[in-house]
């Protein structure tokens, strides 16, 4: 009985999120756009996430290199370390780690912000003031997350590669120009473009889930906390599901 | 001359028309019936206080008027226009004429007082320039005695000050109708009295018609031209404060004890 009820709840929630996404496309993308709020959100969501994303990218690049090196040494192919690390970072590690960090920081903050606005009737007040809260709050945030995550991922990839260069230089000496030449020679557009495109979907998922949870927050501070928490959990799970789907799709299209 | 007379008669008849007419309203949340066949009219420049127990549906009633909730059945006419079936644009136009003071103030806590007041102004009156916007903001704050808070954040203000800012934000658009959702709840008696007086002064100054939801009987006594008691989803009784205060009906009496 509880399994059936869980399945029903899951399907119910999926339906509600799909309807929320549909409302974004049908209402949120219609003029008149809230350009000022969109730019403000791009600054808050993108620029303010830079230090965290940069630090995480650097550490991931460094650690990945240090972890891979012993295995490659065993097979005598340590010279391929920049190639392996480069492909891993650009195709998978960079996008997924950045998206997860982004989900942790942004989905929770959107969920909590909109949740508290909902319970303190600020969203109703906005509606009474002649503003469509869906356009002002949801559309701007979802567009901002969809635009900013790809940019943050490109930056995180670059910093992770620099971290990898430091990692390579811990045990051996490599010229930075030679390191990056090796990395870029091994990379093709079919590695970079699908990886960047999928982060647009990751960003969309983070923004949409954060807004959905905040907008549907139940009364009280406990409800706000729950919204923030479930926004992170659900958007992180959705990132993995989308990643799985993109890998399948890129395989089908022959990009791998 | 005859034409002028006709126009005057028309204006006079318009003046006598009720500004809000609610007829046979029904609203339920699942099995919980909130409003059942509720009807009420509000005359121009009249202040009507709606009394009722917690959960009786007082807030639901005024949220139906402003279009935040849609009644299941019935009609709501605001200034002669039916608002229940309006689309997004129609509702936005109707809301220009209606002010709503939220129980918890609903001040945007990420914006300064100035930005809070500018928010509805810039959306409803798009043709105003920066100087005109600032003038209107200052004028609204001055009317509630808070011009010095213009660049402060809501977190820096007291409960009474927040209520005044919320009132200024609502009145900045000079609405013809005001809906107050428990304007003095959570305030100390002295601040409550100040808010009552402020509401009264502003109502006289702006000549607004109002519906006030309140539990605060001192507020009701000061503000109300007419008191309506909402019971079991219906308009149980209505009259002046004095009339209802002297009633023998225990359902009415309980509010005045």
C-alpha cells in the first residue's frame, strides 16, 4: 500500500513540476521581460558563485591528477596524464561537479528566498501591485541559472585544468604550454559542445526546481527550510538523470 | 444647459452606486466550506468592518475581491465591473483601483523602503520620470510620518513602522477602495491607536471606501461606519457599532464583550 502511495506521490510531484515548467514556457517567456531583475539575478547567481566554483574546480583538477597518476605509472603511460585528465574534466567532471556545487548554493537559496516570500505574503503583494510574480521571480531566476551555469562550467574547467597542471608538476616537471597543448590536441568540439550544452539543462533544472519548491512552500519557517532542502536534493538527482540522458543521446548521435 | 444637468445627474447616480457588490458568494477548500451564499455591498466612502472568528473566512473574502482567490460561485462587482472572470490584464487594471494592506505587511525585505514604494508605482504608472517617482514616494512617506526611513531596510524598522510603510506603499497609487487585513494585529495598544487614527485620516483625505478585517474592537469602534458579522460563511448580522453592541443575540454579543 505504501509503495503504491509513494508511486502516486512521485507521479503527482512529477506532474506538478512538468506543469510548472510548462507555465514557464507559456507565460515566463512572453514579453514584457523583467530585464533589470534578470541582470540582477545573473549577477547574484553567476558572479557571486565565482569564488566557490573556482576553488572547487582547482581542487578537483589537482586531486583527479594526483589520484590518476599512480595507475598510469603502473602501466607506464604517465605521459598521457594531461590527455586523460583533460578529457575527464571537460566531458564529465567539470560540468557535473560545477552543477552539483551550483545546485547546493543556488537551488537552496532560491528555494528559501521564494519560500519565505510565499509565507510572508510578499508574492501575493507583488501580484496585487500589478506584477506577475511568475515572470518577475521565476522566469528571471530560471533564465539566469540556465545562462550562468554554462559560463561557470567553462571557467571551472579552465581552473580545473590549471589545478591538473599543478598536480602533474608535483611529481614531475612539465611546461605549462606543453601541458595545455597536449590537453587541447586531445580535445575536439564533440567533447566540448555537448558538455557545455548539457549544463544549460542542468542550470534550467536547478532554477526550475528551486523556484518550484519555493513557490509551493507550505506555511511556516519549517516549510521554508524543507523547501530549501528538497530543492537541493531534487535538483541534484535531476542533474544526474539529465547527465545520463545526455550521455545516451550523445552516444546515439555519435559524439563519443 | 440640459446636457450639463444630465451629466450632473449621472455623476450623482454614480456616486450613489455601491463600489463593491458581492452576491451569493461560495468558496470552499476541499470539504471545508468557507463562504456560503455571502452577499454584501459597500457604498462610496463607506468603511465596513467585517468581524468573525478565526478561520471564518474574512481574509478569504477580501482575497476574492482582489483576485488572489477565485470564488467557486457568485459575483463580485468592483466599481461596476465583474472581477471574477477577469484575465491577467483585466485583473491588473482592476487592482489599480484597489489597495490591499496585508496582515503581515508583506514588505519586500530585500528592498529598501524607497524601492518598496517605487515597486507598484513604476508598474502602474510607467510614464512617470525619476523626479516624479521620488516626489510621490516622499509624499507617501510624509503622509505616514516616516520620510526619514526612505533609505532604510525593512529589518531596521519596528512593527508599527513597517505597518506604516505598508500603508504608504498601498496608498501611493491613490486607490478608490482599500482592503485592510487585520491592520492592528500584533501591535501594542498605543501603536494600534496610532494606526487606527492614521487609517481614519488617510481615508478622509483620499476619500476611499474600505473593508477592514479586524478582531480589535477599539479599532472597529473608531473606524467602522458599518459592522458586518461573518458567521458560518454567511453575513449573519450588520449594523452600526452601537446597534450591534446593544444586541441580545449571543452570536453578536460575544464580539463586544
